[in-house]
């Protein structure tokens, strides 16, 4: 799982490159948490890459156990993005948060 990598991205304020749903995406991590069914999830602002929905940028909620790869890039994050609210309602346990 990619919880530590995602939190490292958030702490270092660097873009996370993640392979998810068959697409490579660049995201700015805002929170890493666990959902009620105990899945590690990532709340992030996608800045580039593909998406099943066709939306190449904007807010995304991703299950980290469904990612096939992730690494912290050298690109600085432009976080926090407008609309971010601490204490995400989709979660019950926050690991790291902006």
C-alpha cells in the first residue's frame, strides 16, 4: 500500500505521481485517511493525467490499495487548493492531513 509515500508527498509539499485505474496521474495530496470499510484513501487535487470520468483535473478520492505505483516527484505542490476542508466526511481515521 502507498500510505507512507502519500504522506511523504504531503509533508514535503511535492506532487505525487500515482498509477491509478490504468492512468498515470499527478496529484497534490491534501489528506490520507481510512474509510469506514477500512480502506486507505487519498484526497487529492489532480493536476494532470487521465481519469475514468474524463476529468483530468480537480478533486479526487482514490483508494490506495487500488494504486499500482506511486512516487514523490520533485515538482512543488500548489496546495492547499480552493475548496479543501479538513476533517473529510468520507473518513473515520486520518493518517496525515494538510
